[in-house]
């Protein structure tokens, strides 16, 4: 099955989108543009108060780099032309830095930059796919159920925009987050929960040459704690990382403080709790050993989700993949996305690949074919949702794969 | 009998501490010293340390020719103060001078500067005979002895002994042992990866650094050796989701025993290198020799001179070991045997800094006495 998507229009949309400089908190311009575009395509657009709420929680220094009239999430609704479950598609408007003056270069069907900036396919490839699907729906007589197209803000800072969504305003029973780095035939059925930890160790200052015995070196305390920790890949569904360490200001002082920021993730809530307990105990033991003080704050970032192959949202994504000639693969992912938030809010959601490769780096690239496939996939999902769920051929192989991955 | 004009001395000190001279901003102090001492026959040159360090003046080297044939000696103190050292308002109490509690006093080391100035006045007034005297006023002592470390080695040529007047302790205390210091700058390399997606593809530089540091002998290693990890930094806030590929660590090792210093430095280097190898990565390590040691036995000639001078002014000499560095370390490194004499200042580097009037007075007498004990 092919849909009347237009390659040239997709490329133009993508180029237009990536030219907006959109660090998190500065999505105003792209939001206004998108809002107008969606309106023209027959969607009713509302902007929520996420931007203002996020801004009001920021420290003063961070407010300076945020828009003073920050954009909220855009919720775009289109009334269905046929009976069927309301479908939600989502992508995010913000990008990581460096993002200004993106120059898109095409090489052998792949879009990339001059390596001075990121490309921003994460997640403007997702927005592009959604816009193209909206174009096709507007131009064709293709039937569709009620649709909720959502464009979130501040995803990259920790899913802050999606968190602000008011789920009671959403009717969708199945959601598709167009924001995975994989190709469009890869359906992310599981993603970990993440909890960050902020650790402060307080030692005691002293002159390093005169009376070091009177001091307590906070860096040494941290080193002992970290050396007792398992970090990196803990098991197939669990990871731990120390992302930031900072302490001390001069070499002739025994440093009296050090700060550490890290994260733990797991598909299993129990395993996540176990890792956090290990971290607590490693730091408290080291602090006790050296008579230092330690303060550990745990910040739950998002909950995880694990779908079954038989879940409707997974089925829909797989059927749509087949419909457009791809063979779907189910995969877990190590990172969080707005999909975690939708699931947390009670809307079953899978994350769908839009093909942004090497995202968050200046090597970021996306295949044009993947942009086209992602747009087709959305249309495929819409079409499949209106068909009575044909008896899915039972796929023991698939179930097996899921069981293993878990 | 050495006579010192107590009122003039206190007046001089009160004026000097009110001249702002935080590190790299010693120009006004330097001008004041020249204006005071040039009329008394001291010939000054200013070196290029200020240009090298981006400061407002270089080190001042003043020379007062001898009146009799004796070995040349050098006195040194530093012109800069730590912060907060601007707008000092000294308060004279019955027995001491303090700051008003909002700044340091700056007796570290303007008590030294005052003593050198008054010493010249006293030997002129009382027509005391002396050998050639070199008065070295350094800059940027408080920021890692940078002024003295910028000296041209030829400055110390032809000089027999050096005396820094810049140690804590009561007048009469003499630093005869102080450690040499190595600064150790380390970059621990790892390998970047996404912390949630494929951490197994990365190598956490933070983990490597932590393992290395946890194996190290640090702090008080033995009675003459210390080591410290002073600074660590790695990662880019607020990103917790990256396996960090680079951590920077700045450490130091000190010992008055150069063999032990080398041993400790090698130990720290090996901890980093070996641990990095265990994690299949590497650590780049640079060792900088910051300054050399002070190490004199109590029967050394220079120590005898200092002790005689202390006894002359009615105090009891005591030699001691310190763990800190001073310009005296640097001068020893240039080949000039140099002791560091205690000034009597207290609570330095704090806004509670003070000095007793008696110690200011005795300090001048001590310096004059040294010129007479050669």
C-alpha cells in the first residue's frame, strides 16, 4: 500500500523546520509556524501553559536563556470522518544545542549538516512525518478517526513539556510517539524508568601541606564511594551512570565539598530501586569511613513502560508497518522519551523510529527514505485503526523475542 | 644596641596596609617602596615579572652598597596580599593592629615590607656598618609564588645568604625545613556513550579516576611528606545521560625530602596510569616542579647567623618545619641558601588577621640584627 505522500514537500517541510533555532525553552517561533500550518490543514490548535509553568520553576539564571513568552505544547485536534478509537501522534519541537544556522546537506539520500551544528532530525523528522500525514489527510478522501496531534516543548531537558500535558483533555486510547533514533520499522515497546541522583559530600578544609591531617578530602570520599559502585550496564534492562563530578578549587586546600550527578535506569522498578539503594549505601559507607557528611537527593525523572505484543497499540504499529511493506521489529530502548510520559498518564504509547541517527551530535543524519516511511507509517496506523482487528496471525516467534528481551 | 622609632614604625605600617595591593595589582606598593627607599641610597630595578604575569608591576630588586667588606645578603618579602584586601581600614588597639573585620589586614606580608624599610632607616640613622644588602620585594606570592618563580636566576649571583621575612610563628622562629612541591595535572580519558542505550560501549572516565584516587596514599603521608587531590571536574551539566570521556584532576605532592617527593609523585602517577590501563584507556599526566625545598641542618652556617640575630634581640631561637611554600623555597631552588623568618602575624588570610605592636617592633630589630650578625 502506498499513500500519496510527496517527497519534495517532505524535504521542504524538513528544511524549514530545522532552520528554526529551537533550544529547549525557545520553541516560540517554530510553535507559531506549526500552529498556523496545522490550522490550515484543518486541525483545531490549542497551546497549553507548559512553557510558562516550566519557566516559573527555573532558577533566575536559566530564565535568562528562556523565551519570556515561552511556547507551550501544541494540541492539534481533527474530528474523525469515521468511527474508530481516537489516535494520538506526538513529536517534540525542541532540539539540543548547537543548533543555530543549520545547513542541511544531502549526500546519497542522506541529510546531514556541515558538522558545525546538529541536524535536529531529533525530533523534526517526527514533526515532518506528522505534517506530511496531515497534508495527505487534508488533500485526500482518506478516512480517519478523531486525531490528536501533539507537539511538545522541552523534551530534551527531561520530558518537561509532556509532563505538563493535561491527560483529562486527551481522548486517545492509543498513542504513537514519533521520536526514536531507529528506522520506522522499529517499534519501541519498552523503555526504562529513570531516577537521577544529586549527591553532595561535605568534608573539611585544611591546608594541604601544613595540616592535611586536620582535613577531610571530599574528593577522596567520592572516589572511594564510586570505586565501590557498579556503573554502566548492570544487566540487560538496567544501567547506572555518574554523569558529572565537580569539586575543589585549588591544589593547596584539602577540598571540603564535591558534587556528583548521575542516573539509574531500569525496565524493572525493583531493579531500579536496588541500584539506588546500592548507591545510597556506597556513599554513606564512604562518608562514614572518612567522617564526612553526605546528602543524596533522588529525583525520579519518568516511569518506564513495557508493552505486550498483544497490546492494541503494538498491534496497530506492527500492522501499519506491514501495510507499507516493512517488517516490524519490536525493540526495547535504553532512553526515555515522551512515550514514557503518555504511558504514565494512562495512554498506551509506543515510540516509533523516525531515523535520526547519531542524534545529539554534529554527525546527526537522517535518511530521506526514513522520512518518507515515517509519514506513510502514520497514515498506515490511521488506516489500520479503522479496520476490524483482523485475526493477527499468532506469532510465537515474536512473543519469544519479547520474552527474551525482557 | 639597636634603637627603633616605634611611633614611626607603626605609622609606616598603618600607611602601607592602606595601599591596595592584591596579587597582580602591586603597582602602588612598589611606587611607595621606591619613593621611601631611593632617597636613602637604595638603587632599584624592576624586573619583567609583571609583564609575564599580567600584573601592574614586576618584582622590585633594591641594592644598598655595603659600608664594609662582608658577604652580600638578601632579604625578601612580598608586596601582594590575598583578597579581600582592598580598602583596608587598620584599627590600632592597645597592643595590636587589626582590620575592621571586612578585609584582611595585610600584615602578611606588609609587616615584612615595613621591617625592611625601617631596617634601612635604622642602619642609616645609627650609621651601622653592613655588607652589601639586596632587598627583594616580590609580586604574586599569594597566587603560587608566581613572582619569585619569574625571577631571573642571575638575581642571586654573588649573594651569600637569603632571609625571607614571611612565616607564621612568633619572632625568633626560623623555618629550616619546608617541602618542595610538585603539581600533578591529570586528564583521565574514557570513551563517550549514551548512558541508557549503550553504556557498555563507553568507558567512564569518572569511574577510572575514582578507582585511581581510591588506591592512593594521600593527606599526611609521613612527617615530611603530604599529598592532596585538590580539584576534580568532569561531565557537562545537566547531562547525566552521557558516559563521560574526560575527567580532569589537579593534585600535588610535597616533601622536604626530594627522594620521597619523587617516590610519592611516581606513586600517584602509577595509580592513574595503571588504573587507566586496567580499564583499557589512558591517563595523561603532567608533573610541574613548583618550587624546591628548604632543608638546613640546625648547625648550618645560615642557621647559626639567624639564631645569633634572634638571641641578640633577646628572644629564644627555635627552628621548625613547615608544610607550606614561600618565596624562600624558590630562592633555594635558584641556589641561594635562604631561611624563612617568622613575622608574628596571626590569623592570616582571614578578616581576623592581626599583628601585635611588640612583634612589629621586634621584627625590625631582628632584621637589623641579621645585618650585624654576618
